[in-house]
């Protein structure tokens, strides 16, 4: 699950980059919340807390869905930044799902 920290931090960075690139526009202030949340989740993931891994997985799936919805209306960040956010969230979600699955399999073997 610790591998998921890298794409999680990349996603948080992209959220802040998107906020900076639009000139701190009020419509893009929402990007700061996920960036802060992802940094906090990364700290707990480094400690190996399983409950946080599940919470982070839900956040990543919600982040992918929310960012995809952004493409239907006026964009709150540049298109490439939003695509990067979707990609990094998807990688983090995949790594988290893999880590949770392998962790569950290891528990059933013991």
C-alpha cells in the first residue's frame, strides 16, 4: 500500500498546480481541499493503516468520477492537469486495490 503514496502525492501536486495555473481563481479553490486531504492520507498510508487505505481507495474513485464530471462543464483547471489527476488517481486506486487484495489473501493463508 505504500506504493500508492507516490501517485497520491502526484495527484495532490497536480491539484495545486491546477489551482496556480488558473491564477488562484475562486472557482478553483475546491482543488486545494483534495490536495490537503491526499497529503494527510499519504501520511497515514505510510504508517500502513488499513482503514485509511480503504478510505483512500474510496477518495480516489470519487476523485476520478468528480474530475470526469468536470469535463462536462467549464473547466476549473487546464485539461492536461485534469487528465493527469485522473491518471494519478487511477494508478493510486489500482495500487491500493492490489495492496488490499494481497493483504486479504495473506491473512487467509495464515
